[in-house]
């Protein structure tokens, strides 16, 4: 006969309500079909007694070794849990359906970035160093004063890159170079006197904005209702007409007397813009300062101009044409008593 000792059996009724402790520490249940100390008949291991009460959390002690027998689940509680799970599943499907059938919200496209210009010229060939026997004094290319946008980075980058590539081109032609200097006034007397020729590069650009259309609108500032304040702002779009030329001038370094000049015409371009930012004034200050929709298309046009300028300049800077000018330089200096 299999006999186990049960200690502290806790009975619950059909609704899971506790009915107090059942049995005593010395209670013995034999073959899962026995009677406790109160005369309740224990029917089975699950804990039903003669009053149809369910026993929960019993601990058996066979041979003094405690092993937990897990609680039996109340049928009503199980039914409630199943109903709750069913409701949660239905709600989950309902939420998914509403989410999938509603309007889809797409993330805004990333803001465009300003393009890094690619201004570079690689001389097609290189003559032996100093083979031209002419020393050039080189000053940075400069825009003519009438060009209103020369101080914007988009255009100053263009002229600074030209200074480096004219230096490289002259060296590749076999000339010696002093500079480049940012301004002529920075050049000391000895550099001027020891140079044979001064190379000046003049950038003559024109930007026609007559095909850019402006529209004003009231932009909200602050406040509500009749206390709200607004200001006038502007949107613009269209295209610029970019045109111009680059002038090369070789002059006597001390007097700046011109001895040779070449003009490189640049084909007119339509530069279409799509501004990202609006402005509070009818000007291109924001556009040329930080607007990718204005700067990037302009850079593309300038990159094409850059190639045209240096491909033509390379042919013009011929030592056979420029070296004979040294004779005229000597004549000027003798006349001026330098």
C-alpha cells in the first residue's frame, strides 16, 4: 500500500475561494483514497474531498524527502484566462487592421547637401624645369569690381582654385614662378624686380536674374488670433543666365604696364535653381550663402567654365610667344630708371 504524508493541504471551492486549512500534520492519505482527520473523504490526488472541494498546494513527504506537487488549476479561472486571451487576440488583429488600412505616413526626404566643387586641371605635358628662362610673378585671379557676388564662398572657391592651377600650368610650361600672392600690394620690391613678367588673371562674370520669379507671402511669427503677428517673406524660382570671360594679362612687374593680353570667352549658360529656403528680402544672400538648391546648379556651371578656361589658357601660355616680351620689359625699366 502506497502511503504518503501530506502536510497543510489548502482547499478551494469551485470559484477559487479559500476554505481554510484541511488536514493535520499527522494526516495520512493512503492510495490517494483516504479520509482526513475531520472525516472528509479524499477522492484523488487532485484534492477533491467528499464535499467536492478542491485541494490546492499539497506537499508530500515520501521517505522524508520534500517534493512539491504543483497546484491544480481552477476550471473557472482557466476559463476566464482563455476568454481574456481570446479578447486580446481579437483586439490585436483589430489594431493591425486599422493600422494597415489607415493613411501611410512617409518620412520626409533628407535635406539636400551642398556639393563639393571639383576644380582641377592636369597639365597635358611637362617641360623641363626653368627651360622657358622666364620668371613669372603670379597674383591670385580676381573678379572685376562690378561683380556683386565675388565674396560668396561659391565664387571665391573658384578663383582660389585657379591660382593653384595657374601656378602648376606655368611650372609645367617651363617657367619659374614667384607666388601666387593674394594681392599685388603684398608683393615686395625685390620680388617685382627679379621677375620678368607679371601674370594677372581677371574674371569677368555676369549673372542675369531677370528670369527668376519672386512671390511674396505672409509668414507667421507669433501670437494667436487677433494678436498674431506676421511678416513678409519671399519664395523664388526660375533660372539665372551666367556669362562672362576670363582675361589673361602679362605686364611689366614694377610698372604694371600691359605687354600682352588674351581673352577667353565663356559660353552663356542657363542655370536652373530650386531653392530650399525662403528669404525675408528680395536678394540672393541666403541662396548663394547656404542654399543647396541654388549653389549646386551654379557649381556645375562653374566646373564647366573652369575646364574651358584652363584648356584655352594652356595654349595661350606658350613660351615662344611670351619669352620675347623680356626685351620689352628691359626697355621699360631703362626708360623708368629701375
